[in-house]
C-alpha cells in the first residue's frame, strides 16, 4: 500500500516503516534529464547479472524513491 499525504511541511512528518518505494519505469534518459533539470540528486546503478538500471532519489519529504528500468535502456542513458 502506498499512502501519499500532501500539504504538510517536512517538520510535521514522522518517519515510517519503509526504507523506500520502487516503481517500474520506462524512459531512462528522459527521466535522468528531468531529475537533472529540477536539480534533484540521484544515484543510477546497473544491477549485475540481469543489467536492470535502478535510479534512486529523495522525494521532497525525504522518502527514497527507486525507479527500475529495463536493461536494454542502457544505450539511451549514455546518449542523455
């Protein structure tokens, strides 16, 4: 279950029991471009073995978000 609450300042939020939330995604190069254009720091990793790309960043409230991209998007990343 994903429960998103808006309209509260970071100081009003309490930490939860999850480490992060993960989503399947497409468009690796475009996603990295969007993060860069908004000044959002991220960590992009390639999993050994299956080659899936994982992109981690923090949402505005400090929750860690993971986006998973197919291994065949690797070439698109180097073009971005």
